């Protein structure tokens, strides 16, 4: 079984400032890791994923996350946030295999202000 | 390609009534998931289908919840009878390879 801990329920930040959203996971097997973003009244959208290979993964809108196996972490970062990044961010984990389900964290609300 | 479609978007019912949600996955996606997202929490998997067979329904409250996926395409999730604690957003997702799931906009259920 897997579990995900998102340490911060809310992160307020000023526009153009850097941000880090923390995610730690627990699993007895090898995992895949994901970050999803949820804008108000919308479904979840995949932001980025780690399946294998390079431990640093990037999204098209400037976010990046680094898989750290020794610390069982997958923190999400962005060097300069925009107002439009205001949303709920969910970290998720799944085990290897075609039947593996996603286990989500409780989410982090990123609030970007001027 | 068209995304995952869900209907209705919003539903308000009284406790002990029944309700049904519909989901149409992305064409060609064999795997379909239903999640329950209670306010302030992450989504929780209720049931996973592979084509029209159930892969995982371990967290589905089977005394009141049921789901089916006829012909391996669209799916319905039913609650009968509803309880106050069933108030949540019900998300449907689909996947081609189970490594990346695509989510629909969800159905927000309010039970009064």
C-alpha cells in the first residue's frame, strides 16, 4: 500500500516569487509519482510525472519536480509564479503495473497575490 | 481528442434518495476510474474498470454504491440511498495505459 503526505495545506506567495510545494510518499514497492493541478470547478489536470529515467521532470508551464528516492520526496517547484498558477495541487503515487491505482495526498492550495 | 465527459455537473438531493452519474471516457481508453473527492481531501478511488471488468472496488461502499460499465465504454455510478456524508465531487477518469489518467470535470453532489 502507498500513502502520500502533503505537508502544507495552503501556501500564500507573491507573484514572481519562487515556490515549493512539498510531497513525501511511503511505499513498500517501486512507484510512479505525479503532480495534478485542479482549478476551481474543474477536474484534475496532469502537471508532470515521474516514471523512470531522469529524476528531474519539467512541465510546459515552468514547474519542475525532483524525485528523491532516499528522502521519499517529490517536491514541486517554480522559480517565478504567476497569478494564473493559483489552484489546488495534488501529489499522487501509484505502484508499478497496469492495475495500479492512484493514491492522492490531501492537496496544497497555492494562492498567488500581487 | 475529446476529453472525459461527465453529467450532470451538479446535483442536489435529499438523504435517502437515489442518484446516478454518467461518464464517457476518452475514445480508446480501456481503463475507467471513479473517484470520490470530499471537500478538503484528495480524491479517493471508488472503483476501477478494465474494459467492462472490475479491477478494484475495495473502497466502494457496496451496500449503497454500485457501478457498471456496459460494453466497456461509458459508465454509470449509482448511490441508493444517499447519506449526508456522500456529499462530494465524483470524478471520472480514463487511461489508455494506466500510467496517466485523464479526468473529467466532475459531478458535485450535495445531499441535504
